[in-house]
C-alpha cells in the first residue's frame, strides 16, 4: 500500500491502519470526556462524586470560615453574649451551674480568640476571679458568717471588741455551713468576672468604639480607654518580665515586682500622652452647630429615657412592680434612643468601613440572650425550680444539677462553632488550597 500525496508532503510516509485509527479515536474520546468534566465543574453542572469527596465537601461547608476583616463578628455581639452569660450567673448560686458557665465561656474563648494583645487578658481575669473567691472565703473564716451552722470545722481565738462594734466578730467558730455559703457567693462573683474577661478577650475595643452612636462617642472613648487599660498593662508586664529573664535578672517576688512596676507606669504615661496628641490632631471634641431647642430636647429625652430604664428595670426585679415595669422600661428605651439619635446630629464623625451586623453576629448575641432568658423563665415557672438554682446550706446538702438550666447554658457554646475561626485555631484540613502537593518525582537510581 502506497502513501498518499499529503503524507509525502508532510514527510510522514505512513498510512494509518485499523489499529492506529482505533487508538486515535479512543484518545479523542478520552480528551473530550476530560474537557467536558472540566467545563462541567466550571459551569456548575452535576458531576458524579464519590462518598469521600461528598463528605469532605459537606465538612467544608459546615466548618466556620476563616476570620477576616470583613466577616469578623461584631464586638457588640460578643459583649451581648457575655452579658447574657453574666445575667444567667447572677440568677443562681448552684456551683454546678456556675462551673458550667465558666466552662462554656472558657471554651469559646479558647476556640475563637485571636493573637491580639487584648485577647491575652482572659488569664488575668481568671486569676482575679480566683483571688476574689479566696478573699471571700478568708472573710468568712476571719469575720465569721451570718449563716448558723452545727458542723464546726475549726475554732479560732476570738478577739474581744468594744460594745459599739456589736454584731462584728474576729475569730471564733468556723462552721461548714458558713464556708459553703461563702463559697457559693464568691463563686457567683468570680463567674461574673470571668464572663467580663471573655468579652474583653473576644471583642476588639477599637471596633467597638467605632460602632457607638455619635452622641456617645466622647463617653465611649473614656470607656474604651478604661477597658483597654488592663490588657495593655498585662502586655507591658509580660514584655518586661520576659526581657528581665533574658538578661538573667529576677522577675518574680517583691523585688522583681518593684523593678517592673516603674517601667510599666512609665509606659502607661507615654501611651496616655501619645493618645492625647493623637486625639487632638484628629479634632477630638468638635461639634456641629445645633439650635438650642434641639439641644434641650436631646438632653430631656436622654435623661428621661435613662430614668425610665432604671425605673422599669427596678419594677421588673421586684414583685410589686410587675404591672408597670415592662411598659416603663419600653417607654424609657424609646425616649433614650430618640435622644441618642438627635444627639448624633451634633457629631461630625464619619465611619470608614463600618462593621456589619450579619447573621452570625445575631446568632452569637441570641445565644447569650437565650441562656439568660431561659434561666429567668425556669426560676419563675415554679417555686421548686428556685430551690434548684439556689441550693440551701442549712441543713448542709449536696447540690444537684438541674437538667433544663444545664441544657440552656450549653446554648452558649454556639459561638464556638458559628463564629469565624482565627488562623491559629483552624485545622490543616480546612485549607486544602494552601496545602502543597507531595513530590511524586522518582529519584534516578
């Protein structure tokens, strides 16, 4: 068989036979199938997937996204969540429920805090809570407790006091009932401090200041500066102690504390001077020209609204004011919001890239509010429920864990799963696009 003229012109000199034609057709079909699959993936067509690929896709969709500047949780949502947990802690003295609240707050902080300086203040709040608990127990031992008890733990020498100090004693009999009551009371206050520490560790104070209404900007600056004082102070102490350890100098004890305290105070003063200069350069305190009538109306609405909020809150907390508490509270909130809206017209501030309050922020805030609401409803549902939230100490009995309040407290774990995860807390499998392919090249033998 002779070759064709086209083959001679191209210099091939080969006539395809049946075998070569079949191989070319098979390769063309495979290439067409591969191109079709790639185009189907780009155009969103349905593709056959294996069970393993499907499970990985579902896992990626259920995993919280990586935290960025655009999808970070609003700082106000973190504070509302923490205040909800704190409200729940104020409604009970059950040590099991309080321990569960501490565990929920600690888990969320460990899962969603960043590497920012203010995020490391949670440990200091935990230490402060432990110190408060120890002081409360020490007062119960030294000054006694008003709770009568029959189980004597120890009897201390009692110091005689004059007649005008009647009702106060130093030393004397220490009972197990009094120590238990002091433990429950101190643990409640410690839980409140830990909830506030969780909000400080999770919320960005600078972004929280940007989110305040214009009428509260000056007061908000003072509050934010006060809130950031403790985290910055802790960061300075840690930095100076690390520097002293590197130089081989003592950083513990009274001597180390005295030699670290002066540089810390010096840094705080330098930071205050720099903050004052920055505020002055940015025109802090400027106000717009507002008619006197609007200014007086704003003041009356704001003050009247705050008084209404206080009166309504007092009515809700007392049994006698249950009929008028909620209407007065709502009227006060409406007047206060109207005053804040009018007061914002005096502010010349603008916001660059304001933080959005998205669905995840609503869920974070709602989880804390749900914990507080459910515990309040549980306490008011039946008189026996109040006994479960406030276990008695006379007679001395072991506290029990009520199931419904415990399940309500577990709702506070929701931010640990829906809030965007910081970079250092995300698993490696959650970043398939950043993983390098393995080197499959074989080394020459």
